[in-house]
C-alpha cells in the first residue's frame, strides 16, 4: 500500500542539508548587514532542521536494515549523520538557556554550533552520495 514511500530516506534526506545550509547563509547575511531579523530567521530554520533530523536519521537506519548494507563509507555516513542529529538536538536547550540567561553570548555560541552542524551534515551528505554514486547503494535494477 505504501510502497511508493519506500525508500523514504532519499525523499527526506535533503531537507536538513538544505535547511542547515540556509540557516548559515541567513546568519552570515545577518552579521554582514547587521540585521537581527536575518539572525532570528537563521535560528528558526536551525530549530526546524534540528527537530527534523531524527526522522531523517531513522529513515536512513531503516534503509540500512532493509538493504542489509555494510560498508566503511556507510559507517562514516552514519557517524556524521548521528553527530549532526545529536549536536543539533543538544544545542537547542543550550542555546535556549544562553539566549534567556546570557543573551550577549548567544551571538557567539549560535554560529559555533551552526558551523559544527553544517560541517557534520556536509560530511554525512558527501559520504551518502559516495554510497550511491560510487557503490550503487539503494539503486534498484
């Protein structure tokens, strides 16, 4: 019945990649043009992407199980995906606390978390792309 959703991972994986990347662009533009609204937009996009990431990671783990995949590149892909998820999720309460209690540090901490997460999601995407294009993972004949 829901066979059109399988595989689900390739259908949802691009959202956090695009959202985290968009958040860093908005934050940089907010810094350059000194526009607080652009920074707030970056924060909102970041939160949405962080909350979406566990769904995307879970679909990837399902795909790994469904296809019985095992490969060193997949291990790297999974590691960076999990780092993306955990760093982004764990940063949310930290950033919330800093914003409420130590607001002057938020403009320093947010870009640091954002840069770490964008680096992790970029590496996860790179290794996921390698799995598909170099090794044909998930390609059905």
